[in-house]
C-alpha cells in the first residue's frame, strides 16, 4: 500500500515504552504511523514520523493534528497513550499537583480526541483507543489521584463511545497492569510528603519496582492495542497481559472482603 491508501494511526507519548512498542506494532500491521513526544525526536529507523506535542497545550495539540492532516488528509486511529504517574498518599499532594496530573492523563486525552473528531466524523469512520489501567478498575493504596484519573478516563471513554457510534467511530479502553517500562523510574513523588506515610510509601515503591521488573513487556500491551484497533466489532475494554486479566477476574468474582484483604496483603498493609 502506498502512503495515499494506508490507514493513518496517531500515537501520543510514543518516544518510549508502551507508546513506542505500539507505534512499531501498528507500522508492522500496515498503518502509516505518527508518534508524538514532548521533545524533538528524529524520525526513527522504523519509519515512524515523530512530531512534537505537549498534550497539556491546546495550541500544541492543534498544530500537531494539523501537521498529520497536511501530510495525509486523514486519521483512522488515535491511541491516547501519553500519561504520567504519581505515587503518593492522597493528602500528600497539593491541589496544584493533582491538577497537573489531570491535565495530562485526562484533559490531554480530551484535547487530542476533540482535535481529531471533526476529521473522523467527516470520514464517517475512526477508532480511538484510550490507555487506562487496572487501576481504573481496582484502585490501589498510594495511587488515589492516579487511580482517579484512570477512573475518569474509563467514564469518559464509555460515554463517548455511545455518542460516536452513529458516526462510525468507536472508542475502546486498554487496561494493562505492571509493564516493563521506565514508568516507575519517572513516576512523580508527592510535593507535600508527610513523614507518617514514609514507611508505607517506601514499601509501596518496592512493590511497584518488583512488579515492573517481572511485569509484561510493552510488546504484549502493543499486541493488545493492535487487536483493539483492527477488530471489526471491538470490545469496550481489553485487558493487556496475564496479571491484568487475573485482577479483573478476581475483582469480578471474589467477595469484596476477600479481595480487599488480599489486596492489602499484596501491598504489605495490615489486614
């Protein structure tokens, strides 16, 4: 297929980790792929066109989408992958830190989505994949605000899917668990730390570090994203990886008290 007939995919946060693996997998699946990064990033050897975009900036988002449309005239698939983490007790973050987290993880998704929707409606087809997390289903200690952003993404995506189906557009959620990326290394820490939480937060950091080291590869998550992108009739949610599937299964079928007890034990909290 030449560049005029290939489907066009746009992947935010594609410089590393899940985003980069997804961009490569979509390229392999036959898409013409554009990826975004907050910093200048040369087009890589895999033929992925990288564009600078800060999803917290309306102007930056609009300019990026305009560039994709100028080069291709279409956008068939949007993967909203850009996001940041936060590991903190709920009261250890200022309102400003909470707002900054939502600016990326929630409003960043809405900005990019709103920018591509006019084109998808005109095409009468399109697919949007929003990266959620098992924490959008199962909140964990010391992730109150991060979990809140993922719950917001879940609700936004489900509502949006109902609104857009009449235009031939589907919205899908992908929910990975621990994944072997630099996410843990780059996670944000509380800007108002309280000594009373230090010990438990340190344990939580170790649990996450161990989970990341033994977690699924980004390529497994990318494979799930390609499946969600290419399904004729997509499911609303796709869990990515064995752990994510297990957690979703246990949350659904175990009694609440038993699940809660096991969750606290996993994070080394008193039961």
